[in-house]
C-alpha cells in the first residue's frame, strides 16, 4: 500500500502527517525541524511513500535537498495554491491541520510543484544579494553625507569614488564639530568599499568561468567587464543600447552623484 505525507514546516518544529491511499491518518507528530529527525520518523514506519509534500518557504530548499538525498519522493509545492486549497476545505490554521491537508492533497494529486534551486544556485544568489546590499549601503552613506553637508553650504560636487573621502575632509576642515561627526561615516564607507571589493572579485571569478555570462558580454555596445558602461566612446548619459533610441537626460544631471554597477 502506498502512503502519502505532508510536512508543515516552522523554524523550530515540523508537523508530520502520514495517510494511506484511502485517506486514513496513520501518523501525526511534531518533530524538530532538522532533516535527520524528519527522515527518521518517515522511515520508521517501514512503508513506501508515493509523494511527500512540503510548502515552499525559507527552509524548504534545505529540507527538500536533504530528503531527496535520502531517496524520499519529496515535492515542493506552491504556497498560494496550497493555501487556496486548504481554505476551500475550511481547514483551520494549526500546523497539525495544515500537515493533514497537505498530505491529503498529495494523495489526490491537487498540488502545483515548484522548482527547487541547487546548492550552487543558492550560493550564487547569496553572493549577488550580499554584494548588492553592500553596494546599496555604500551609496546610502555617500548620498547622506552629500545631503547633510549641503545644509551647511558645503557642496561635494561631482567627484570620483577615489577622491570622495579627500573632498569631504577638505570641505569640513574649518568645522571641527562637523569633522568629528563625518569621520565615523568615512570610516564606515572605507570598510564598505573594502568588503564590497571582496565580494565583487568573487563575482568576477564566477563570471570569467561561466560560458553564458561570457556570451552575454559579446552583445553590441557593451564592454566585457561592465554592465552599464558603453565601450564605443560615447558619453554614458546619452548612450542607448537600442537602435534609434535615446536616453532622457535630466536638466540637473550634473548635480547628481553617478553610480556605475560594474560587473
């Protein structure tokens, strides 16, 4: 007889429900949210499983990969679709009832599977999001310094990222209190730049060895080492990669800080 299981996952505990092919509940139990504990309780029954359902979530990729490695037929299902099915059955919200509903949906085949990313894909995504986070915070610090110093009539102006710190120090030289306030922000900016460079180099190492990335870099009008910089000599503010197109230019463009996201 084939059995079906539903897992309702939370950070600390996971509700496990196992039903047979007639819908009869065989097991309902809470276990710690660890792959070893979930695998142990599923294999302890000594039955064969047709499908094991788990809703997509922050922990689902980790658990699905572990259960798949243990040769269990786990399926990650789309969250909104499963929620709509459980709501239509008027199942109350406790985790135990959710696990039972997921198990029944696995039994009758009413589910929508979703793709689960591999470990390598998740590592690459974390690298990209972490790099973008540091880049965004670095830009926030620079923009905030520009705005606050402008209140004192101190205009940073258009400067390169390498001359930014020296320019700020030059402006606050005659303001001791401002210099004391600005110094911690400049130190934070310096550390952000250093650590951003570390993540940026890791990204470049991946791009150089990836055939798809190398192929995309051959597109007309773009350099092999940048995402936003044209390589045909035209000013970046007027460059448009589409034939016949034109980029709109703001009248106060020179007064705005320029940030290039180089790959």
